[in-house]
C-alpha cells in the first residue's frame, strides 16, 4: 500500500540512463571483436610450421616456377641487349622457347576434338543447347564491352594527335583484304571439305590480277562531218558505230589456302559429331569412351610438358626482349597508343570481367583468377590462346574445380571465337590510325569499326599476331589506309602478349559463369545418370534370365 506508482519523470530518466549505456556496450563489443580477430591472426601466424610451408610450395610449385621464369627472362633479355646479338644468334637463343610452342601446338588439335566430342556427347541435346546459347551470349557481350572500352579510351586519350611518327619498315607486304571476302572465308572455314586438310590448312581468298582486252562500241554522230550552214542538211542525223579495243586490268578473287589449323572447322565438326554420339545413347558408348580416354591421355601429356613450361617461357620472353628494336622508337604517338591499349585491357580484364563474374555467381572473382595464374603467365609467354589451351584446362579443372563437361565444351569454342583483347586492340588501332591521318570519324564509321572489330576477332585464329591480319579488314571497312599498320608493328609483339592473356582470362571466367548458370541442367543430368546406372544394374539379370529361357526353349524344340 505504501508503494508509490512510478511517475513519468522517473520513467524518462531510466530510459535516458539506459540509452546512455549503449555507446559503451558498442565500444566493448568492438573491442572484444578486435581482440578476437588479433588473437586469431596470432594463432594462425604461430600455427605456420615448416610442414604448412612445404604444403603451400608443393601446391603452387608450377605457378612459382613460372613467375620466377618470367622475372629471370626479363632480366636476362635486358642483360643481353648491349651485346647486339645477330639474328642467327637470337634464333639459337630462343630455341628452348620454340620447343615449348611446338609441344603445346602438338597437343592442341587432339585436345580440341576430344574435349568437344566428350563434352557435348556427355550432355543431352537440350542441356548442350542451353549451355551453348549462354556461352555465345557471354562471348558476344564481353566482346562488345571490350570494343566499347577501347573506343572510349582512344577517344579520351587521343594518342594519334601530335607529330606523326615515321612508319617502321615491315619485312612483308600487307595484303589487301575485302571485308565481304573475309566474312565469306569465315563461313567457308566452318565447313571444311576435307577434315585431314583442316588439320593443317585453312581456306583463304587470294586476289589475282587479270589483264584482258575488251571491245567497246562508241556511237558517233555523222552530222558533225556535214556543213551545218546548208539549210537542207540541218536536222539530218545519222550514226556511225566505231569499235575500240581497251585493255582492262581487274582483280579477281580466287580460292587459296594458308598454313595453320582450321580450328573453326574442327570445332563445328566436333560439336555436330558430339551431338550425334550423344543422341545415339548406348550405340555411341564405344566412341564416347574412346574420345574420353583420348582426352585423359592428352591431359596426362600436358602434366608432363607443364614441367618444361617455365624454361620455355623464360627463353621466349628473353628472346623477344633481345630481338626488340631500339626502345627510343616507342615514344610520342606510339608510346601513347601503347598506354591506351594497356589501360583498356587492364580495365576490361581486372574490373569488367571480374564484376560480371561476381554479379552472376556471387563468388570472389580474384580467388578464381588466382587459380588461373599459370595459364595467364603461359599466355603471356607464348602469345597464343590455342597453345595455352592445355594448361587452361588443367588450371580450371584442378585448381578451380570447374565441371569437366563445361570446360570441355566452353574452352575450345572460346579459344577459337572469343577474342576480347583482340577486338579491343583492333578498335583502338583503327581509330588511332584515323587520328594519325587527321581523319574525323563520324558515329556511323565508329559503329562500323565496333561491329567489324567484333566480327573480325571471331575470325582471328588463336595464333601469334593474328590480330595484324584481321586489322586489315577493320581498316578497309571504313576506308583507312592499310599501309599505316606499319606504324604499330614495333609494339605489336608486346601488346599481342597482353591481349592473349586477356583472351584466356575471358574464356576461363566464361567457363565459371556458364557452369554456375547451367548447374540445374548438370544436376538433372547427374540424377538421370544415377537412375540409368541403377536400371543397368538390374538389366543384366533380366537379360540373362531371358537368354536362359530362350536356350531352354530351343533345347526343348530340338528334342521334339
């Protein structure tokens, strides 16, 4: 009864005192969290033993060797430059690097065919169709983004303005290529008439100059010969036909070929072949097992060659640095052009592609890229996305644990048609050459460059400096002088390595994205395989029983 009801003032005071305690609680909680974090870090540092260091080195042996090879190659190359080696001596010096290129290229052909056939045949047609559509959308999207970045960078930096650099003399003549013929060649190469020939040759339109005489009929007015003063002759006109022979020179496209694997034709054939084997079900099992076994055998060969890769990369990089012309040439316009391409490739490779990967998969893209280090360094050394393909397979499947059905389908196609770095480089180079010639390109011409660079990058074979060949197509499409390609030849060997690394990175991140988007189809496929295994385990018993019944029935018939 003596208890007084709490007044409102005391209530508000209590609330205020409670509120005043909250910041201290927050500070205490932060302090405890920081202490836990620090103690955890200390424990981890203390737990680092010789054994864990050995495990780390064992896991990353190849990557560490390859990084060391690049560093040693750069140092060795610059150390040998003052000695002014002759071309023959540089050729001998680069021999170990040439051996690596030959070894990797030896494995590319069977790897593309076997991986595509096994990858597509292991999926049903519906799943492979969806996966193919996702991969193509990814390739087109990233290539368009790369071209857009290149165009924006070259318009902002404007490397072609200023005093014109003297063109570098090129050893070979630059062949003129018509854009229409180049795209028709692309379609022709998709369907090679001879599969054996496609292993070492691809179709290429050549131009032949033909000189012939042509009869031209000219109509002359005969009234000119008549005196016009005569009133009777005015208005009487007669015509005289005169035949003149004229010599005409015409450039005619003729069928020809160029050395190199027709990768596009083999990819199309292998995809169709894999689809047919997949639809054959049990009948195609023997073929599927053969290509699966071939793929495993090639990957085991890759595991052996990979030990030699650091040595080859060392001599490839050192040889290129020794072979490089005077560094003073890379100044002015050419230096700004090089900076422009490098910045564009870095933005695309380190920000745009990882952001796309993160938005789709919600995983850390940089840990994924960490597993690809050896493939990226090999691409930097060899400057060939096709030659890097065996090592890219190994990195994705062993380090990043990407499903083999995805890598076998996505990587060979990507190495053939997905060339983000090449598309960016071609767009920058075309607008750079226009700036050098003081040509202002309108929106339509820039759009033409972007579309042509995207399409030409698909046709660029995964071989060193293929971008220079397709560059002619881009320049011709907007009427720019093709002979100005000699301006950029001095730095092309270096930029070729960077754009190849970007191409390989784009293919690998694409495989990760396609796997994430296709996980439902892959799980359904696994479930179907599991059910079919159970059914097959039950079938043999039934078949044996049926065979026994039929044998008994035959025996009973013979006895009767």
